[in-house]
């Protein structure tokens, strides 16, 4: 079984400040972890993923995420937020023992609002 | 094409009518997924295909929902005898072989009156 939790419905941050969007996961085996971003009236866009290797993953638009196995977390971070980062962010997980289906489970999303 | 496309973008229908939602994946992508996304929720898996073969349909809510991908490219999700609870955003995604990254279309917003 695989599940993911995004404990915050909304995150507010001032432009120029660092941002963190939280994600925790649960899997039976080892996880593949993903972040997607959804802008209004657009589809989900891939930001970054953790498969294996370095726990700090860098992705698009200056975002990064840190895999923490002991805390079963994969928080999304950015050193300096932009107003244009305001969007809906989804964390997703896939248990690598689930075989070749590549079916992820998505969190319910976190709305990031960056204030000028 | 350049990305995943879906049509129509918006569909309003009356309860009891059948609807067909179309997905055109990225050219050459082997796998195609359908998701349903309720307001305030993340995408929820419905079904997926590798080429023309439907590999998993465990997420389809009931037998009113069906999907096909007859030539291994375009896919159609059909909902028969629609009900108000079927109202949601329906999203399609495609993936090339050997990678987990899925590319999503813009979705079809279905409203059942």
C-alpha cells in the first residue's frame, strides 16, 4: 500500500522569503517520490522526482526537495519565493515494489500563495 | 504533438446522458493514464494502458465507466448514464517507457446537471 499526506491546505509566504511545502509518505517498500505543480486552467506539470541517490533533488524553476527516510518526508523548498510561484502543488508517491504499473498516489494538494 | 491534449475542455450534460472524453497523448508515449480529480483533492487513478492493452482498471468506480485505446494512441473515457456525482475534472497523462514521469493534459471539466 502507498499513501501520501500534505498536511497544509495553504502556505503563505512573502516574496523573497524561503518557502517549504510539506509532504510525508507511507509505503511498504522503497518510495519513488514526485512533486507536480498546477497553475490555473493548466494541467499538472512535473517539477522533480526522487528515485535513488542524493537525498537533495533539484528541479525546475529553482525548486528542490529533500528526501528524509527516517522521517518519511519529501518537503519541497525554494530559497527565495516569487509571486509567480503561486500555484497548487501536489506530492505523489509510488512504491517501487508495486511492479511495472507506475501508478502513483497523489496528495490532496497545497495551495502556495506568495505575497508581493 | 507537443503535449497531451484533451477534448472537450468543458462538458455540461444532463443526468442520464452518456459522455465521451478524449485524450491525445504525447506522440510515441507507451503508457496512458486516466485520473479523476475532485475539487480540493489530488488526482485519483482510474485506469491505464500500455499501447492498446488496458493494464489496470481497478480505479474505475463502477461499470458505467469504460475506456479504450484501440490503436495505442488516442484514448476515450466513456461514462454511461451520467450522475451528478460524476461531476469532476478528468485528467489524462502519458508516459514513455522506463520512466515514472507522467505528462498531464489540461483536463476535461465535466458537469452533470
